[in-house]
C-alpha cells in the first residue's frame, strides 16, 4: 500500500494520537487502573539523577528491543523533545541491537530513525 507524502508526514503524530485515544477509552472503563499506570510512568520519567533525555533514550532502547512500534515513536519523539541528537538515537539503536539482534536493528534503523527525522525536521 502506497502512502502520499502528507500521510507519511502525519503517520507519526497520528500513531501517537491513536495511542492517546486508546488510553482514554480504557480510562473510561478502568479509571483507577489507568490513572495509577500513568501516575507511575510519569513519576518514572521525572527529572532525577538521570535527565529526561537519558530516560527517553533508555525507554527507546527497550522499546526497540521489545519491537513496540507505538513506544518506539513515542520515546523517539520524547528524546528529540529533550535534545537528543541523531548520534544519540543511533547509539541507542546500536545498544538495543546488540541485545536484540536483527529484529531490534530493523526496528531501529527504520521506525526510530524515521520518527527522529520527522520530529527533528530532517529528511534523508
């Protein structure tokens, strides 16, 4: 299936929006569980000994290893928003690939790098 350039540019934002809409739907049915989950994850990503950029890069590496496409996009975006460079994204992909092999490598060099390009404003 071929996508036009507008669809490609919007794919990342649309995927993150889909995740947020799905989360809201679950929150309607399981508000206590959903609220507790988000409070926990928000606390995990607060600035601490490690900065938010480092935490986003760590989450990206785990997401690549787990082949979780929504989290790959979400945490690549988060890393970019906290100042991650292309080199830092690439090193995160490399470390994840060292543990996750070809599957992690393929997710990293495609989805993570495409998301980086989208949110960093670069095109290759």
